C-alpha cells in the first residue's frame, strides 16, 4: 500500500475515534443524570410525613463513623412503645455495665440464652439510644433481632412523639473490621429485619397504620460502624401504634407509595436474592 493511501486513512480513523469518544462522554453524562438526579428525585418521597425529609438517615458510632441505617420509625408515647414491644415478644436490652458485659461474654461462650443482653451504643441527635429491644434467635446471644430507638423532636399527625430506629439482625460475634474490638456482626439484609419487626408488631395487634418514607436510599454496598456490609431498598417503615395499646383485630392500614417508588421496590424485590 502506498504511503499516500495510508496517510488518507489516518484522518478517517481519527474521526471515528472522536465519534466513539463523543458517544462515550454523552453516555456517561446521561448515566450520571439518570442515576444521580432523575431516579433519586423520583424515589424520594415524604408525602405521609413531610418533616422526615430533613431527618438523619443513619446513626453514628461514638467516634462519628456512620453506623446502622435508620429503617424504622414508630409513632406513640414512650409507654405505648414499651408496651407494644413487650406484647410482640421483644425484650428490653440491659444497660452496658461490667456485670452485663461479663455475663454476655460468658453466655456466648457457653451457648446459654440471655434474653435481655446489652446492645452496643450508637448515637443520633448527639445522644445514645433512648430504648433498645431484642428478640433472641436460638440458644445463644450470638444471634438476635434487635432495634435501637431515639425519640425525635418531631411528632406524628396525631400529636404523639415520633421515634426513629435502626433495626438489624446480629448473626455472629467477631472483631470489628475497623477497630478490632469484639462486637456483633449484622446480617447484610437490613430490609428483612425492618419487615420482620413491623410484622411482629402488627401480629401483636399493636399497629393501626403503616407507611413508608425515604430513608438512606437504595444502597448496594453500605458499611456500618463495624465495617459490616448492608444492602437496602432505602425505605423507612413507619408504624403508628394503637392509642393506649388497644389490641387491633384487623391488619394495620397500609398507606400507598407513589408509583415510581412501587416500581422501584418491585425491582428491588427481584434483585434482593442476588445481593
């Protein structure tokens, strides 16, 4: 092939390369707009409780590291919240003291139950949890459902206090990925624990209404304060406790989500087993 023919092909190759690069740049821009602006704006919703739009979305450790995501909330007085958990078969966690710390260690090693074992401290609004409840799974404190709750300054539509919570499942004891301290490690599917908690309260006849608002947002590879992975559809379930804990014979009323959120949740339910 002559030198002139080779030279004539070079500009054509450069033009094709520029076109490919332009297409790639446009694709990246379109992806960024859809993934970071369009879809999040469609999925962000607070129509049933507008004040939660400015509420925190995750807890913090004592050193300020983001902790477990906030995925549940309850509307009710302190006494109503306490009674609802007791009626649902959950136990209040003991405070952390030298005695309870030694007791949980002994019972983990001996595979003996400890229904009111202490839970570690997380922070919200600059303070540790106001309430903590758990439901043991098996004969050892290694595995348990548990939730931490903080009373917020906001109130429900009926004027009763709003409590924000982080519900997770402890599935083993080990060392923190960040600090090396002995701690519980959580199961990655935090939505399952959120759903289970609401199911337990509803089965006990303690909820009159439930709805969802946006929590931390869809997350594939979140990390809590101990370095444990979690994934979530990003929704926070809010349960309105029956006034005076009057037992409800019917299932709680479920307020609808916007269509975009419903479609997102359906997609997530398909994706969830793969995660």
